[in-house]
C-alpha cells in the first residue's frame, strides 16, 4: 500500500487556494507486474500474507495474498530453493488450494 500526497488547486479571483490531501493507494495486479523482478519479490516479502502451501511430487507451492490478488511461489522440494512465481486473481491455479482453505474468505 502506498501513501500518496497530492495537491488540489482552486483558482479564485482574489487568490490561489491550495489544499493538500493524503490518500492510500492499493497496488493492483497490473501495477505489480510493471515492477522489476527484484521489486516484486521485495513487495511480496514485505506486504504479502502467507495463506497455505501445496505439495506435489517433485515441488511444493506457497500461496500468498498480496493486495487484491495472489502470488504462488514454487519451491524445489529437495533443496527448498525458489523455482519461480506466478501471480493471478482467480482460476485453476487457485483451485488446487480449495481443499485446504476456504477461498471464499480470502481477498
């Protein structure tokens, strides 16, 4: 989540009026995808919320909620090293977690 400071200008006959305002901006999936790979990882570790994991035959997956979307991190089962990640809002990637969590309560 970002804190953004902005200014609104209102011109009147007698003077320039400037009002400063603050508001919070929640990053969406598109903005996240526009970040560099390092920025994406940093944002995930700082702001992501671990939800659950899923084990397959030769790898395991960790699911994180980040803003209004999900990030799945794939790990090598033997070394626990990160293999990759995918980001999504819904679909078959989220479906494999349906047995371990109530996905309707997420997001």
